[in-house]
C-alpha cells in the first residue's frame, strides 16, 4: 500500500518537474528569439549585416 502511494507521488513529482522544465525552456527560447531579432535589427541599423555584431 505504502509503496504504491510513494510511486504515485514520485510520478506526480516527475510530471510536475517536466512541466516546469518545459515552461522554463519555452521562455528561454522566446528570449533567444527576441535577442536574435534585436541583434538583426542592430545589424540592419548599423549597416553591418555582412558581419556579426559583437555585443
């Protein structure tokens, strides 16, 4: 009985951890995309689209 309860709790904790990690990862991806767009706009504004801007 106790073993089953422990297993259920572990599975729930693992599932919660996965959801948490996925939401963090999607937020990071959004930030990376935003940074990429920002860098591209800076390059366009500076007229240096042929070489990367060192931030």
